[in-house]
């Protein structure tokens, strides 16, 4: 359904991503992992049409998204890493705005928005301005907005940010339900244990290059490790955090006298 073909993008001559290629098929949850600065955000901006690649292309159902960005975005549900919301609107008003931008009929907008807010535990807050919401509540509004128009492709960028334990569990169950409905899902997260639980495949990015594309169990087997976190650390040659933590504490203890 979604296919990235040899995507490359540079900023002032410095490569952010280089020849990134992978697929996300219908009914599949693909995890996209990488350390900070690895190129994940650049990839997501290209996928959502916010940024042009220097080389390569993004295909959706076999066609370049650039051929008809409006139609592509109508099929896309996106939860960004940062909650950029019109905070003077209420949760209900924000979802109504989202529905209108998607061309949905008013009666359907009202029905779906009200029900989504209720299911996500925001019914009593639906008429309150969003600036009164906690971070987790804002995140739930973004998730509701991404689901409003029943998209075929969903991109979740750090969707668990700010969510409590119950909401996080609900979201993990939601991912499985969406996949069973045939949605294609790209899931970007630093919470590796969740990625390991819910994703069919994992794409690992480091310094703009794809290092691996395999099921989580296959990665851990190949690396002869027990967890995805360990495999990820080896793949990206992550520093020994215990050593660094010890060094930080030692620096704290240095006598400034």
C-alpha cells in the first residue's frame, strides 16, 4: 500500500536520509526505529507530503503521492510527535474542523466526533478549550482526529507520549484492531517493548541509512539477543549507557573548590 523507493534528502549538503526503501502493506504494523537525529522525522515529513525528497519517491497504492496530494491526504491519518493544536478550540470543535477539512457531512462529523471523545475518555471535556487539557488529553484528541475520516493509511509518531497506563493499553489494542481492519500502519516510537509487542516488522534507521528490515523476533535471533532493545543497541552501535551514567555521576562528584 505504502512504498518508499530510494528516498534521499539533504540539508545544506548534509545527508539526513540516504536511499531509504521499505513497504507497509495493508493489515501490517511496521515499526520505524532510530536514535535521535537518525532521519525518522525527515522520512515522516516526506511521507506526509510536507517535504520534497532530493531523490526517490513515495508511492501509495502504486502511484506517486505527488500526483494527487489532496487525494493521498484524504486517505492518511497522522498523529504527529508534537501536538500542534488550535488550543482556543474545544476538543469537539477541533474534531469538527478536522471533519470539515476532510469534506465529511455535518451530521456524520457530529456523530463521530462525539462518540470518539466519549470512547477516549474526553466526553466531559468536549466543550472545554484545549489549552486546559493535559498533554495526554491533547494526544487523545490527535488520535481521534486521525481516525475521524476512516483513513486507509495511519502514521503514528510517538503516539504514547503523555498517555497514562490505561490509555497506552487502549492504544495498543487499537493498533491491533486497525490492522485487522486492513489498515496500513507506520509506527514510530522509542518505546521498544511496545514495538516488539505490536509490530509485524521493524525498520531500523541509523545516520540516514536503513540497517535492518525484519520481524522483531528475527532481529533478536540474528543478533543472538533476547530483546529488541538489545538488538537495536547493537545495530546502531549505541554507546554503553551504564558506563556513561557512571561517568556522569563521577563528574558530579568532582570537587570544585
